[in-house]
C-alpha cells in the first residue's frame, strides 16, 4: 500500500484536501489525522471491517478499545444508551477538548469499535482539521493514536510516517500537535465517576465541575495491577515505550539528580550507552551520552508537549538506557508521570 501524505493548514484546512481523506474513510480506508493531543489513526466507527483493519495496521491488541471522535455534541445521543446529567455538565464545560467520556454504548455501535465492551469512549477534538474531517466524512471516527502499538504516541506526521508508512491509506499533516499527551478519560458509566487515564484535561479542573470524581488506582500505580478488562486505552498493555530500557527516578529533585548521576556513571562504566531525560533546571548536571530537557519543571504543559517527541528522538540516538527524571504530579504532570511509569514498564527507583 502506498501511503498518501497530504499537507493541510491547521488553521484553515483546504476542503478539497479534507474531502480526499473523508472519501477514504467513507470507503473503509484508514487516515491518520492531527488532534490537539496526538495524531490519531481513523476508521469509520460504524464499519466493523474498517475498524479491524485499523487494529491490524497498528498491531493493536483487539481487547484495547479505541476512542470514537465526533464533531457535534448531539452525535453522542446516537451512539450511547443514555447520557447522564454529569456527562452533559462535562460536555458543556470541556468540549471540544482533550476529554474522553465513557458511556454505556448503543446497539448501533459495532462490537469491534468498542473491543467487545458494553461501553463506548467518545470525545470531540479541539482541532480544525480533525473536526473538518469528521464533518466531511459524515461518520463518527474510531481513532486510537497513529503509532505502532506500544511505541510512543506520535505528535508529528513524520512520527506517523515512520511507524505506519505502507500500512495505512493517508496521513493529514498539519504540523506538531499542541498538547502532546492523549486525552483524559472519565468513566461515566459508573457512579461515582472515575478518571481512568490522566491526560490533556487536568484532574483539578474536572474536580471543580464533578466534586465526586475519583482517580482509578491504575492512574498512579507504581507496579502492574492485576489484569482486568481494559475499559479505556492505556489501561493494560505496555504503552509509550521506546526500544531502549526506561528507568524512572522519582523523589526530591536533589536526590533524583544525584541518583541519576550515580546510575549514569555505573552504566557507562559497563559500556552501556545512556540518555537522560532532564529538565531545564537540571540538565547541566549530567554527563551522559545524550542529555535532553523536557522543559521547565515549572511549566508542565511544555513537559507534556515534549515527552513523546523526545522519547523518539533519544531512541533514534541508539542508546541502551533512558534515565528519566520524575516531575510533580499536578496539572499535566499527572499525565506525564503516568506515561513515564508505563514507558518504564514500572521500573521505578525512589531516590
């Protein structure tokens, strides 16, 4: 398969280019497209064969559900069995945006689109290209991240091309994404509601609207939890991982930097090629083979934006081990730490 790369302006998408991609989706094809979080790989959510092709292209386990993307809030009512009042509050406050809501699904939705679950995950992206594509295809779009399963999520079209060239029909390229980590997922099929995956909408902002919102134990887990049916993307299988081994070092920042310096010396003495994912405040302290800063510890939105790109860049340097500093678990830091724990396979050192 030849993958078509289509350049499109993120602020003013050309309708003819969007129509080319929309026609592919309507005919059962696969199109990668930008959202405000990461690039998604889209298929017609109401076409089981197309959704199964999507899973095959990504090498994604069939029990790992995809998020269904819509362009109008009214479309929710066509896809779900019921819309709780709490969902309507969140939709009004945070859509379009990086928030996915989990509902009891309608019988109209094919089982393949929801990994056989009785729930469906839905969001309305805050990106002009994504919204134009959904509207012009006139279909809800099932779209997990547009990468090979398990790898760091793509924040540029080039990342998508590296992973999926020849495996999908087209890529809409409108530059780097803005947020850099996936959407927050909130389960409204249970009461009280539960946050299953931290992401682009901070927990603190959600709590202001839903005071009874709880964090699933998985969100801050520091070891693999017993397997359960994955109600949300990112809950079971190893995610976000580069080829190199990742070690997450957490604790007080002075202790963290000292521990990473010590680990770097130990590994390099054995001939191991080491990278450090540091922050602006600490990067000059390290003498590793590769040192990259995620951004300032006092601007976690920038850290989130850079995370997946830098995991890919460091991997391209051919390192054996990546030592990553922990960051505060507030705001977008909660999502960053969740992704780093998953990327490390829960290889975490407390400094």
